[in-house]
C-alpha cells in the first residue's frame, strides 16, 4: 500500500516516520507498520515486543527511561489517542549529539511515529486527556537493566510545555539521578557499540 515519509532529525540516527493516511468522510485508514515498507526505507529492526500505556489526564510525565547494556531497546513510538510531547536524550558516549535532547509532537491527528535507537533516554508528557501511547521494541523489557535520568535535570534543561511543579509523576520518576550522576555511573552506552 502506501509508502513512508522519513524525516531525519538533528539527533543522530533518530527519524520521524509518517505512513500514508487515506481519509474520507468516514475517517481514515493507514498501515501503521509494514515490515516490508520499513525495510525498504532502510529501517531494519526485529521488533519483538509491543507496549501500550494509557495516561488518563493531561500533565502526566513519564521518563526519562532507558534499558542498560545488552537490554537496550530501539523503540518505534506512536500515539493513537490524544497528543504528547515526546522527548529523547542521546546518552551514547562518543555520539556527535551526546547529551542533546529534542522534543516531538506525536498525536492521533498527525499520525507521526518516532524511531528511537538504542542508547537514548526517553520520556513524554501528555498534552491532552486520554492518551493511548503505543511502541514497538526490538528487545524484551528487563527490570534489572532499567535506568533513568531526572526529567528536570538542570544540565539538560528540557523545555517541558507544562509547569513541572504540577507534573503527574510516578514515585520512580521522581527519584532518577541527574545527568551528571548518570555520566559518573558505569556508562551503559558507547556510540557505535550498541
């Protein structure tokens, strides 16, 4: 069916993917994922796990999360209801965009998907109520390899579009280390080795 529009981002190896969407007075149809079309576009990952989260209200902030070492995950992210600002941080030591972040609006109306390679910390904030957030992973979740960086880290200075004092957070996401503490820890990612 439709081809994919691929847009490179300022962050090394990160891509925005827009599948063809066919709409009429009834609604729309899209192939959200076709292994054949993705591979033809140079996106060749063996996605083995699908995850789905629901955030019931605007202002829910999840992240910044990653999986360490061999448990690292490439993610293909999309939003099927509502809208989010999706934020990623390059934490691959030696990458030309190491320590940089970028945010992308993903929503039910723009149908965009975000390809996040291994070695990025990831988070998002809901901009609407009732956000259904789906993502494919190329590696299984491993609780022992779970890691994170503080969403409000002053070094990263992420420009969240909400008052972060009122963000709705999990207890876990309130306790992640700063970026400097992350760097001082055994660094889980080296550019070109994951």
